[in-house]
C-alpha cells in the first residue's frame, strides 16, 4: 500500500507544468534555413503539446 500525502484536496485539476495552466507556450521564433538558423527576439505562442492546450496537467 502506498503512502500518500493527504494534503487538502484540490477540486481544480492540476495545472500543466509546461505552460503553467495557460494552454500555450512561448516559442522562440526561428527563421532561415537549417544552415543559417538564427533566433529572433520574437516569441510566438504555440499550443502546449503535453496538455494539448487545455492547461491541465496530463494524467498518466
Ligand atoms: Zn500545457
């Protein structure tokens, strides 16, 4: 039997650690070919893949 920490039960689902519940992550925009790859200072919002944009921590 596993001992579980019985802290206060949270009714809300766990936030996704990758996007912190936002459902999207900021990705560094890369431009150019693979040879001449450079990062721009711009960041674009991308769908958080682990939670598929839901913002909830994936359950396993
Ligand atoms: Zn996420």
